């Protein structure tokens, strides 16, 4: 049974590979994103066509359960296809004729980004991965009436695939903040993992704060985050080395 399921999944992956290879001639990022969103709308609209044509059969229990099963199966297929489409839409390939370098040289070039004037750093992770981290804000403050804190981190995990000459990337971002004062306490946290195409954020907070035993009017935090400043150096190094930059939502060849 497991062998049959594996063969079916491998067959689906092969069909998806064939479909996306026909679209790889679209090199413009804007065109890829447009096709991604149009394809998403079309895929989610497909189940409504048979449901409208055969709506009379939905009045029977058997017809209803059959429809539910088919819709669930279709949604699984759409989920896999969505991951593939999102990954394809964000892929940036090197210029034709660019000779790809080997794996160790690729790692060395990515780590060498630390020597540039960039607002993030790259470290070695588990299983040969690299991790680019931008610590957007990490601040605590105390005022005469309340105390608070804010911590936000954006990371990009890079997995180097020497066989396919690709660097798979996945965005991770989390933030945590709290405020505590007389009679109140509030906390907020969030976490995201997947593909981020665009992101820009600017925030600042000022007030009466205790600094060095004195009450002063000062900045609790002031930060700006623009994802392009983080991804552009990575993309430039990757495609300039003959490899492809490919963002992914989840790991596994079926999904990317």
C-alpha cells in the first residue's frame, strides 16, 4: 500500500514538474506573481462548477457525502499546487550562460555577506543549513506609570541543493510585546513561517522613561524593516554564482 501511495505521489510530482517547466520561460517577477494570483482564483472556482451542474444530486445523502469527499480531495490537491505555485512565483534564476559554482564555494560566498554593510548576519545552522537573521527590535523600557518590552526577529533559512543548483529559502518571523502598568497587563505574540514576497515596517515609540536612575523623555524603540534590504544581497550572490533562488513554504520535492 505504501509503495502504491509513493508511486501516486511521485506521479503527481512529475505532472507538476512538467506543468511548471512550461511556465519557466516567464522570467519577470511581476508576471509570475500575476499568474500565481490568477491561477489561485481559477483553482478555487473549479469545485463550484460541478456543484452547480449536479446540484439536484446533492439532496441525497450519498450524493452529499460523495461531493464532500471529492471537494476535500480537490482541496488537498490545490494545497499542494498552491505551495508549488508560490515557490515558482518567487523563483529567481541566474542569467543564461552563468556557470554554477560548487557547494562549498556557494556557502563561502553567502557567509562572506557578513563582511558587507548589511543590517543582518548569516550563521551556520543544523544539517548544513545557513540562517540569515535580522533582529528588528529588542527593547525594554520602564516609565513612571508603565513598563514594556518588544522583541521581533526575522530569519531566512537557506538550504543549498547542489544537485539542482538551487538555494531553497523559507521566511520565519516572530514578535512578542508586553505592557504592564497600574491595574493592567497586556501581552501579544505572533509567529509566521512560509514565503514573504514584500514587507516594509516602520515603528517608533517615545515617552517618559527611567534611564540611569533619571526620568527622561527618550525613545523606547525606533526601527525600520524592509525585506528587500535583506533578500537582495542574498539573491545577488546566489544568482551571480549560477544558482537559482527559490523560496518555499514547506520542505519536500512534492511541494517545491
